[in-house]
């Protein structure tokens, strides 16, 4: 048996870092969101005033906050299923016994995940350029009308969603692939003997067996997508007409451009509560589905 | 069954998917070797007709890319080294050492994973400003010097080590530090490699926190420098692609070299649900 203080010596560095640089700041963020912390308070803490829930109430009256919320939800609600479809499709292809060069394809499809988000977002910015971009050139040469991807408020968010699907589907693909491999082969054999078609096998064996994986992937993707920030920062700078301003983008500019740190803290907290509520709701929904 | 047909179909689909996935990265590399302004011609060229290194030399000579590269290497290595030491120690303690409240503290740490890190960023900035650490390497590194994810990964792995081994060493009179350094660490090697590549990639690619805390360009890491350079040089596609290559290449090569460990870590980390 080790002595009781040995364990604490081993734990101390990590726990101190987590307390000082995470736990305390999170608690402070809530405190901060109840104050009017701004540039003057940053210079001298005496200028700080407690204003209770005023920041939260003024957020509810602020159109820009509501539109940031809408854009973030748009990104999550459209981006999450698309990413999961792409991931599952790629995993099914990779898992097929007929596929060749599996490790090459796996690496190729996974590559975007490890790339630096900012750097590949910069590529997107040029690929989807309306006048000189390669994407529009390909569209035009196929006889399709060019799209003003990044200049049209209706198209900017879909372009970012496309980017996110490309960047992230490989991550879930690996998780799905492992899930597929853990499904016992006997199940498929039995189904084949009973004369079940490939589609029936997918519906009645693969999908139900992947359910826990699906839940995990759904929650991970959703949590990640609520934190949309760097993509609009690099690709669209929040535009055009603020159509890609997400909650975190708004928080960043409120905090570090306008130095309204109290307001920005309230925004961060609202995002956290929203993520939490949606995750819990999602879990409930999946559990209820299991019982039926 | 039409097996040959299905076989062709599946492999064609995989090839198309891989081509679409890799196309942006190929395009980036190709354009980075084109002379300035080449991409503005019509039709847009896919391969450089006169390959040149001019974009790279411009980046290093005029845009200070060498400095940013050095900053990124320093910051990512620093974070990787310290967080590895801290996370491995803590993960081992949670797995193998006995102390009151072990499970409860660990559960609390896992619970903290639901809080997005951005919630902490604003108070963290104020705190670091007060400590004089804004716009320093220490400031960028501080919040990621330990991570719940890393501790979790090490704990899961360390739990599989046999207790008898540690007890035998204690009976022989070995001190706890010696047991850790000479018996535990060598056995943890696979998970240490996994965690190293994970942490290095994550800190190399990190953007939001460095953007907030680095207020002067002397300390910019590559992603921050690149994001701000694109805003300045909107028209200079070729140079920006060279910048992207410099930023992406190190992590891509590292991943290709240590792929197996990375994928293992990804799977181990996602099984916590």
C-alpha cells in the first residue's frame, strides 16, 4: 500500500493546473456575467459594477444575439446529420469485404481531420471564390450556374457546413468503422441463410447494433459544432451581412474587439446552457427510442 | 449475386471519395508553387506551369514565417512535454494509488468535460493580464498544461497493469518515485506515444485561445499568423497557400509516421461515452 500523501503528490500538478486555469475561470465567468466588466474595469477593478441579470436580459433584446444563435443552430442542425451520413457511408465502404487498399483509403479519408483548421479554411476561401475559384469553374464547365458562395448570405453558411463535413467526417468514420467491426459476423450469416437482402441486413442488424456508436458520435459532433468559431473567422469573417456570425464569434468580438467582457461572459454561459440542454434532450430521445 | 459489379462499384466510390477529400490538399500544394497571380488567369490552372519557390521565400523573408514556425514549435513542444508529465502522473495515481475520494474526484473531472473550454477564456484572459502573462509563451501554454482527456486516457491504460508488480517492488523497499520511473513508465510507453502525438497535434492546430492571448505578432503561432495574414493579403492566393503548406505539413507528416498510435488513442478516447 502506498502512503496517502504519495497519491496527492502525483495528482498535485495536474489538479492545480485544472483548478487555477479551468475551474476558477469557469466560476469567475458566471460572476463576470453578472457585472458590467468593460475596458474601464480592465484598467481599474473599482469601475466594476454588479448588475445582476441585466446582461442576460439585454441579450434577449438584442437581434444580433438571436441571429448568432440561429446561425449556430443552423450549422449544428444541418452539419451534424450531414457529417454523420458521410462518416457512416465512408465506414460502410471501408468495412466492405470487397474494398481494396483499405489502409490507403482510410488514411486518405482521415487526413483532413489532422490538418490545421485555419490552414485548410484558408484553402476553402480561395477554392470557393466566386470569380476565380476552382469550384465555380468546375460548375460552369459542367453547365451549372456559378454560385456566389462566400458573397451571398444564403450560400455562406452552406459553404461553411460543406467545409466542416469535409474536415470532420473522417473522425466519426474511424469510430463507426470500429463499431462495424465489432458486430458479430454470425448475425449476417444467419440473416443470409434466412434470405435477407443486403438492405434488410443493414436495417435490421447494422443500424440497431450501431446504436450506441451513433449516440456517441452524435453527441461528440454536436458538442463540437456548437463551438463554431474559427471557420467563419477565417472563411467569411462573419459576413456577408453577418450571416455567419456564430455565438462564439459574437462572444469573441464582444469580448476582445469591444472589451465588453461582462456581456461576452453571459453569451458564453448561454451557449453552455444551450449545449447542455440539447445534449440532455438528445440523450432522453435516444433512450426513449430504445424502449420502443 | 453480381459480386464483380458490386466490387467495382465499391472501389470506384472509395476512389471518388478519396479524390474529393484529397483534392483541396493537392490544390494547396500545387498553387503554393505557382508564380504570384497565376490563379487569377482563366481557366484556373491546376498544376504550376513554371514551378517556383518564390512564395515560400517571400513568406520567410518578408512575412516573418520563420518566427511563427519557431513559436509554434516551442509552444506545441512545451505543452506536449509538461502536459505529458502532469497527465501521466495524475492518470497513474487515479488508476493505481489509493487515497480517499479517488472515484469521486475522478467522476467530477469527467463531469467537467461537458463545460466548453471557451467559457473559461474571458476570466482566464483577465487573470493572465493581471499576472503579466498576456502575450507570452507561458500564457498560451498555461490552460492546456493538464487535460482531463489525457488523465482519462492514461488511467484507462494504467488500470491494466498488474498490482502484484507494484506491491512486490514496495516489499523490496523501492520508493514510490522509483516505482513510477522504473516500473510504471516503461510499461506505459504505448499510451505515452499516443498521448504525445495527440497533444502535439491539438496544440499545433489550436486557434481560439492563442488568438486571444497573443496580442503582438512576435509571439504568434502559425494558425494565428496565417488567419491574420489572409485578411491582409486577400488577393495573394499563391503566398497564402504556401503558408498553409508550412502550417499543415508538419502535423500531416507526424500523423503519417505515427498513425497507428493516433487511431488507437482516438478509439480509446471515444469509448468513454
